[in-house]
């Protein structure tokens, strides 16, 4: 529907208001659709529906409300919201010769063209432009981006845009052979002073900058050297004053100490004479003690000799416990009080626990025989599968207990059999794996007559696990509901076997609302040949 387009600016700016800054924020320029505007949160462009919603009045004006997602979008504390006309510039109509020409279509197209003109006018107002009175020869085209990068913008003698100076930055420490631009900041590392470049140049020479040939091209910003010197001088003055005061106090104390020392020196001289006499006495006592200790040691250890001595080194009688080294045998000898004997015995013929019998040079079998632990005679060889009788055991292989003509091969007070309990309804062919269970119990009501197939497992046949002349018992518990079903056929390894039923007649029905217990005795009579004895018993 066509609406009048007012002569208004297609942009409005608001400081945040409303609940949490959500607005609403009104705009007085007319739009044709909610997509005809763009909304900015400071410099961030918001997304329609996600960050804000638009309400359009009947006259085409309206308002914007910021959503919770828009409020949470950074920046969360904006300074302003800007609403700008942003209708996509395109033409959707096309008037053809001799075609329909409706007033409402023409009005919509004219409204759209007016909106486009207002959008362009609003943008041009914010653009840099020359005054109307400038000469017609003025060219306001900017230099290329690659040329104007990091440059100030200026104007030449006739007013056209021209490149200015390169923008200055913090260049860090001064270095030779470096191009410096106006307003660059550099540091003199010899003085820590900070300078600003006032004339562009390529550096040369050496530090400090104040004596460099290019010194006039810098201006001092921070005089760190002077500040450091002043601080050092102040600290030195304070230290000197403190030292002078301390020296004066020390001098007074020294005078008093000198008088006291003179008196102490006289007393010390007397004490020193007494101490000297005491020290002499102690030294003589220490000497006598050392001589006595050596004599006692010399009486105990007589040193190396070629034969058993009869007296000690002082010519006195031997003391029990005396030692000497016989250089002929050779060995250390001990005097018992009546005779000399070897002080120790050789360990060559002994076993050490730390060597784990490694001293034995015979073969391992000979050593075990000599120790009375011969394998097969005194002890049984190690086997990880040896069964102990006082702990629970799990047999994964076939166990055969062989009795004699006068003894049974197995006696037990009870045996536990493995039962598989499954919430399954009996029907179809039921595989009874005899290697994993003795009893199979289906607890869900049977849904049809069924065949029982006996096998070792899914990968092993019953014929493989049984030898001719062996038998096996199995029990199958079948739950029946109001409609009863029964075991109509028996198989072994997928081949049909006709059981011999208890009483001579095979069952023709199950027992309603009861558990039918089927018991089977399977006897292997030859290769893949079996006789099955079966019975059906009702439990209710």
C-alpha cells in the first residue's frame, strides 16, 4: 500500500533507554518493510529478529525494540543506538508496453525511489565534501590506498587532497641506519632519555643522541638521566649525613671503651699466665694417655711375624685375645690364652644366602636330587592347572574320574547345575547348548509348539563333546498360559531324533496355566547316533 514519504532525515540516534536499554526507539522516516533499516549498537551492526524487532505503524513510521540477545551482545553498556535507512537498492517492477499500469504499483515504485534518494542524501551529508563556492577544477579524489597508508592527509597549494607526513609510532631503542619519521618516539639506551623526532631522517653515528650529529632533529620528552642523577645525589647526601652522626657516636663510645680495655688488659695478663700453666698440665696428661693407649694396642696386635710368638712386643706374657699376622701360612691368628688358632675360616666351601645357591656347580637336576626335592620323586612338577581341594575350582576342560572294580569314581554330598532363566516364549526351534547349561527355563507363556535341538554350542556339535557310550541329562521348563503348547519334535545337532517317551506315548498337548517340565536323557550309541529318553511333567 502506497504511503506519503515525508521530507525527513533517514537516520536517528538515541542514548540507551527503557528496561535495561531495550527501548523502544522510534523512527519518524517511513519504511515499506522491516528490512528497510539497519540498527547499530555503538559501531556494532545488529541482526534483525536475533538482536532487535521492528514495529511498523500504519503511516510507515515505527519503532525498534532490542531483544535480550541484543542487550547481551558486546558492548553490553553502549553509549548510543543508531537507526539508519537501509533499503536494498533494486527495482522489482517492470512496466511493459501495453501491459497493466496500476496506480498502487506506480506509487510503490515512486515511494521506493524517494526512499533511495533520501538514503543517499543522508549518507552524503556525513561525507567529506568541498564547498559549493570552490573552483570547478578542484579534484577531491584521494591518493591510492598503498600510497596514503600510514600518512597524514593534507592539501596542496590549490586545495586538492595530497599526502602528508608518515605517522609517527613508538620505535623503541634508537638504532643507526634507521628511517625515522616525524612524531616517532625513541629511547636513548645510554641515558634512558626519551626523545621525539621533529625532522624525518635516516639515523647515523652513535649514542648518546645529545652529542649525535642529528641531535637537532629530536626533542627531549623525558629527561631520565637528570632524574636518576638527582635521586642518586639525594640518596648520597642522606647517607653521608647519617654516616657523620654515626661516626660521632662511635668516637664517644670508643673513648669509653679504651679506658675499659686498659683495665681489662691487666686482668687478662694475669689470667693468661694462669691459663698457660693449666694448658701445660693438660698437654702432658694428653701425651701420657696417648702413650698408654699405643702401648695397650701394641700388646694386643703384635704385627706380622713368621711364627707363633711366645711373648708380647714388650717381652711380657701373652694376653688372651692378642692377634698377629702369620706371613708364612699366610693368615691372621688369635691367641686363646693357651694356643694360637686361625682368626677366621675361608668361605670358599660355604653357600651364601645372597647368591641364591649359585655356588653349586652341579646340574640343577643333580642339586635337586642331593637336596631331596627331585621332581617326580619327592615333589610334583609345577602346573598352573593343579587343583587344590580347599578352594573353589572352575574346570574349563573335560574331567574324568576313574574308579576301580572295587571303588566308585566320585562321591559328593551335592552338585549344583547351571540353569539359564530367560523371559522368552517357547516357539519354533529352540537351541539347547549343553556346554553352558543343564537346565533351561522359559518364563514367558509359550506361543506355539516347539522343537528342541541339542548341541554343544553355536560352534561345537553335541557329537564332538560326547564319546560313544556316554550319556547326558537336560531339563527344559516351559511356561504355558491359557492356551497350552508342547514339544512336538527333538533334534541333535540339527538332525531329527524320535525320543522314547515315558509311558510309551509322545505328548500331543501342553498343560494350560502351568509349567511343563521336559526331562531328556541323551545316550550316544555311535558316531552321530543318539537315543533320547524323554518325559513331560506338569507343575502348577
